[in-house]
């Protein structure tokens, strides 16, 4: 054998060397070592020994197997982070795949592309990663002066030129809208650029540079690169067989999107669970099966114990004010004296339960969307519409409150022509609860990504409200073999 690599081997080595462009680490696939290994083989004469070639071939094979696996299904099992996704079908018979597809491939890049996540959002995230890697390589630029108090439109900011330059690099300010000058007055196009920056970072888009906006402005580009890398890892966890019609909630973004043919049909704000571990919205996938108009709210026992029972003792008339009633486990209403200590004991034990009658004041609003699951989590409306105007919407007990339940109901019931908007409104204002089964169940994914790229290519970055980024970074830092 001559001391020449096949064209396929040369192309594979080039791919492994730029694994960072895929959000992976080249070092995991011996990226920095390949130039030296190739040079060593070339220096051994025209006929390297079989043992030298075997070692080279083994190292390349192991690296390729790792790379294909990471590219196809990620490096960390999402269940280690309590992300309950159906990932079993994402597995490849790696050895067979490499032998059959790479050994004599005319274009190895095409083969690698075939194993990657095919969703458009993943491709957009790769493009965003490349952009932020370029920004990081170029450097942070001149630092922005710290602020001691919020900078409001019309006020003075000594670092206005530096701010405008950074906003231009980030894509929030068009170069045509700003020309450097000696002015320090914060106004005009720069204010509008800050509003756009705030909007895509999950902040209130009011144009006021407060401490939270400032901290996001000065977040290093390298940190944004990490967020995009973690987002790519999560994209690879997704099942490959998701239909084009589905619902996805991104928890740290506080946003729901419904898709038709893999394109966003509707999107709306949501309220998710608080950051406390026992109140977080769980991350999982399931199937939405039915809608309930004018739902009852069966109060979870932890809320009964921790919130309602203490209020019962302090606030006379609390049950009547909130339209609560005591029921058995079979939802039979009982005339119980809630001042009776034995009744309180039965409520604490779960032998009796509290539920809230349907109506405009019901905590679930007038529509409930059900995807039966082990977490007892669902989507619903809410009478507290003002909460959707807040930037931080981690305020529920774990369920997902939707901003426009009527719009969502109309979308999920599209397959049933009898359910017009008028009929939906009538069901919401009827005197009885009504369950409506969907013509076809709809996949629901409750996901977590602190970096997301929308269909226009705009990149959003969000706070790590549940600490999931930190946990995933810790798992990835362990290196190969990644824990399963």
C-alpha cells in the first residue's frame, strides 16, 4: 500500500477538524491530531507497516463513529436532564452505516448531512452559530461604559458610538441608520435598535437601557456561541418522525408555536411554571387528544395543602368567593363543613378534594387543552390576562397558560368543520362543561432552549430560568464516553 490516504479519508479528516461549526468539539474526534498523524504516515516511506496503518485506521474509525453518533442524536441522553423525549428510533447501526456509506462515498459531506437533524430550525441555528463564532473571533470591540441608572430615550449615554457599533454587529441597527458623531444623546434609530434587541432577548421592548438590558448587551459573543451549541444538541434529541402539524412550547422563551407543514401557523405568549423545582413545567412530548370548554379545575393536593387550607383558616367566605366546592375522588360534590378539623384532615390526605366551578373567574379560563400525561400538566386559558404583558412569565404551578385560547382552539379543531369560531364562543359561554375530541391527536412538545432562530433568521437569546443550560454544560464537560 502506498502512503496516500484515500480521497474519502482526506475529506473525513477535514470534516472532523471543523466540528465546531456543527456545535461539536473537534477535540472529541481527534481534530487537532490529524495533521501530525497524516504527516507521520507520509514520513514512513512508500509502504507503511500494517500495524501503523491499523492504528491510523482504528483512530479514524473511532472518531467517525463518535462524530456520526453526535451529529445524529446528540452526545447526552436527554433523560439525564429530565427531558422525556422518544429518542429510541434515533439510533443508527453505526459500524454498518460507516462501511456502507462513507468508505467509497463520492462526497462525504453529503453523507454526513444525511445523518443530521432535518428540521429547518436546526439549519437556521447552524447559520446563527457560524455568525456568532465569527463575531467572537473578531473580538468584543470597545467596551460599553457601565450604567449607574437606567438610560431613557432622550437621555445622555457617553458610550453611544460604542453602543451603536455593537448593535450594528448584532444586526439590530442598520449601518445606513447610524453615523458616528460626537453626540451622546440616546435617541432615534439607536432607541429603535435597542427595542428590537430587547424583544429578541425576552425583555420588555421599551427602549430603556436598564441593568438587565445592559447585561445582555455586554454578554460575550463566546457565551452566545455556547447557547447556540447547546440549542443544537437539543435539536438532535428531537424525534425524526414528527409530523408537520404539531405544537411546541419553548419554556425559557415563554412562547408557543403551532405548526402546519413544519411552518409556524400561529404563535402566542405563554405562562410557564415557576423556577422552584416543584413548580417547574416538565419537559416532554405527548399527544393532545381533546379540548374542554368551561372546565372545572381540580385543585392539585399540593396547592390544597400549601395554599388553600391556610387561606381557609384566615379568610371567611374564601370557598364561596372563589367558587370552590368539596368533592370526593369520584368528583361527587359533598356538603362538607370546611371549619371541621376532620374535613381539613381529609383534604390534606386527599380523601376529599377541592375543585373550582366553571366560569369567567376559573383559574383555567374557559378552555382547557388536554394531552394526558404522567405529569398532570395541560394547557389552558386564564382570567389574569394582564400577566402576559410581563417579560418574565414563569408564574404558574407547572401548567402552560396560553394567551389566546380561542385562537388555539380554532386551530386544533380545524379538522372538524362544525367547530367555527362562533360555535367555540358559544361553548365558552354555555352553562355546561363540554369535552370535544380532536379529529386527530396533535403532537405536543414542551422544550427548553435559551437560543432560538425564527423563520426570518432572527436570533433570540433567553435566560436559563431552570438552570438547564448549566446542567447540560456539566454533562458535556465530562467528555467521551458521555454518560448514558
